[in-house]
C-alpha cells in the first residue's frame, strides 16, 4: 500500500486578506475532529504578543514563538507522535533555514505543515521566508483581498503619518506604521507616484 507523504503548504496574500482567520478556521476544523494542532509564529511579529489575532476579533495563544536564530528541529521533534498538523502564522518572517526545517519535518514525520504569510514587503521584494516557501512548498494558494479601487490587491503599501512611503526597514510593525493593500495600478500611482506610461 502506498504511503501518502504529508505536504508543506504556503497560503499567502496581501495584508487583510484573511490569512489569520483562515489559519484559525483550519485549527478549529482539526480540533473539531479530536486532532491536536500546534500553532507557531515568529517572535519578530510582536502584534498580539504571544497570540495570533484576526481583524474579525478572533484570537488564540500560540504554542511556540520562533526566535530569529532558532534551530527548529529540537522543538519540532517534541511534536512527533502527538500532533496532527503544524500551523505557522506570519511565515514570511521565518528564516530560509527554518522553512527548510519545516519542509524536512513534513516529509520525514508525515505531519502536514500549513504556513500563512505575506509574499512581498512594502517595496514589492520577497521576504526571505516567503522566497523559500515558494521554492519548497508542495502546494501554494493565493488568498484574495480588494484594493480601494475594487481590483484584487496584491501589494502592501506602508503608511507613516498618513503618507505612503518607501523608506525604512523591511520589517516595521510597531509605532506609527500602518499598511494598506493595493492593486498594482494603485501601488504605482499612489506609492511610486507614477502618472503614466511614456
């Protein structure tokens, strides 16, 4: 009889596309069937502290915060035998080596790993974790949200003091920083201030 290997999944989208809500729904579905899920997220994501929080008001404490330099193998080994699924929120903040560890774990333990995260930063550059997930994930799914103009939003624009900006570090979560999901045209015209094609 053929043994079906578990998969590494990457479900990505622009901000406010419902990634965390979807993750919490997956957790509920597993637990409704009596299965144990483990929820982890990178510690660099200080929003909601040691929890994940969706815009619709649902919140859940994570089982493990992943530090930037952490070798995940030690923690993942503890899950073998009593875990049905590993869920990862804000997976774009993982290092490439941490994504590799999740990939190996999913294959050698037959426990699926489902990662949720952003594709690109506010300058349209891939996050390291997202880049490795695109390279390694068995299944990739885009989650959708809508731009202010009604088109599909794919880009994350950074707003500081009410103005769009291209300045600053790749990761900025706290303080006066806000983000808006925009389609390609709105990103070019509003953030990069491009008016037309010449």
